[in-house]
C-alpha cells in the first residue's frame, strides 16, 4: 500500500509559491494531509465509503451517512506541525494507523 501519493514539505511549499501565496502554507499542508488520508481510505476500501477530515491533531473519519466512524491522532500539537517537523514520518504514521483500523476491521464498508 506504500506509495508517494502525498507531497513532501518542499513540494507543498512549491505548490504554494505557484499559487502566488493565495493559499497559506498551513492550509496547503492540511489539504495535503487530508488528501493523503482520503486516498488511503479510498484505496483500502476500493471506493469512497469514508471521508477523512483533518482537525488539528486529529483526523476524523465519517461514513457515507456522515456519522463518525473512527479517528486517529498525533502526539504533536497538530498534524500540520508534525508534518513540518517530519513530513515523511507523519505521512507514514497516518498510513500505519489507517491500515491498522482497516486490518482490525474497526472500519467496515457498508
């Protein structure tokens, strides 16, 4: 399941610069993290059965009906700060936590 579907910190900064700073760096990082979590969920279930939404130090996962299904969190003050400290390790930690939820069947598609 490992892939380079997310952007590194340098790539996020380059994207932000290309947008002429219309998107704040923290917002661009948060979107990158949220997109990565969503991609992992879509791949894990071969479809969009769940939605990932970043909220500070937590990624909340809801089902098709919008009901809370699960969440994962970081020990850092936020996922954005964790990403700034170590982009690759943060993304790998998200991947590992979501994979565990899927493997333990804590998330099930309807």
